[in-house]
């Protein structure tokens, strides 16, 4: 299982445009084979900061996602919304029972 955290520091003047632009990416990504979850979270302690938390079945699913039209289209526009460079961290993980 691959877990990705993509942190966006959004220009406050472009927040509505950013959130609108993300909707097609979120919807299409959730439909992809190998996607377990794809959720956007707003930081409560950092103004204008959002984190996309993605969980994928394996590296192949991530690779296919990264080549998808909805992903490449959003990435090409993302810099227009950001106040700082995108931060992406990926982790290998396995579910555990608590």
C-alpha cells in the first residue's frame, strides 16, 4: 500500500478557484483501479493549507494515476493557485489492527 501526502499552500485570493479545480481530479482519482482513498483535508492550524491524502493499492496504481489525464491536467494548472512549492511525501504502509 502506498500513502501519499500532497500539501498545498494556496494563494488566499485563489482558494475558491483551487477548490473548484480539484473536484474533477478527486472524482476521477477515486474511480481509478487501485485507488483505496483520495481525500482533501484543510489544515486548521495553517491558513490556506490543504493536504491531499491518497492511499493506493501499489506502486503500479500510483504510476498509472500520475500518467492520467485528470492528474496531468491539474498538475499543469496547480502552480497558478499556489503560494509556495507543492510538498509531496510518499510512504509504504500496511494496515494494522488496533
